[in-house]
C-alpha cells in the first residue's frame, strides 16, 4: 500500500472515530434531557387535583384504603419545620381520613380539600416510632423503601443523607405545580431519642389549589447533607443507639402553630 492509500485510510479512521464520539455525545445529551424532563404531576393512587371529596373517597376505597372519618377546620398534626418536626395546629378546611398500606407498611392518609371541596394536599403518615432500636430500624427501612419506590416512579430525588439513609427526599415542582417530598423527623430535633416522637411523612400537594401554600411542610434546601440523584451504596444503614440525639429537616409552606 502506498503512502497515499495509507493516509486516506488513516483519515477515514479518524473521521470514523470522530463520528462515533459525536454520536455518543448526542446520545448522552439526549439521555440527560430525558432524565431532566419535568414530571407532569405527582399524584397519590391516581387521585386528581381539584377533585371533590366524594369522588376522592371512592377512588381511595377502590385503591384498597378504608375511609375512617372526616374532619373540618383546625386539627393537630405532626408537621415538618426544616430540620425539625413540630406539633402544629392547621386549618385545612375539610379533611378525609383513611388507613391502609403503602409499600408494605401501615399508614394513615389525610386528604385536604380546603373550603371549596377541591383536593389540594394528600399526606401519608407511618405509625409513630415506638421508642425502641428495632422501631428505629423499621422506620429507616420504610424510608429507604418508600424513597426508592418513588424514585422508580418519578425519577431521582434530591435527597438529604446524613447517616447513609434518606431522611429527606424532594422531587421539585411538576408541570402542573404539584410537589412531592418525604421526611423522617423527630419532635424538637431529637430523632430516635426515647423521649421524643419520631415519624415519617409523605406529602403530595398542589399549592395552586390552596392559595399557593403547602401547609405543614417547610423545607430547607440549603441545609447540609443533600445529594442530587442516586448515590453509590456505602454499607449498611445507620443503626441508631436509643439515646442518639441529632438535628432533625417549601417549600413553605405555611403552618399555624
């Protein structure tokens, strides 16, 4: 083969490599764009934002939940105040309360309809921690399983991981304005301290139906410990001692105390 033919072959190889690299870059950009696509809506069990309470009760019953009652006006609840939990008294207008199972764990579900009978918020509470180490391990496992299931459905969350498990997960605003977050918090900031309540709370909300507020959830996205997207496994989840004290984490989200 002459020098000319060798040069042409080498040039063709370079062009092929450049084309392959360009194709890979385009594919990566396309994959990244897909990963960053905005979720259309965050909804619980197919409930529609703005739907009336009667329709919501029927839909939730069809999903296997048992409606146990209704409430009006102010009601005490376990609320999120940045890195802490608080016992807040919040007026959500009309509420419908149900019980059932979520990701294999028993939960209580409260649906808020405001004063216009339009669904604006669904929050799900796990059973309160029973102040034992096995109870702490269970709520950690529940948080891990719940966040993983929601990430499978809605994509990677922004997570707060201080002790190798997510005590907070946040998915950002959907196209319709709805939000989704998961929190594990202790009252007065002492998560898993025997003398304080600790609980996990999941919030599906659409502030467009509640004067722009997500009542009961106030987040601090600038606090330490946040991780964007999934992280590599780093060993077993934190196994808390019964006496461990740690700071517990609106989007405002206006609570009345």
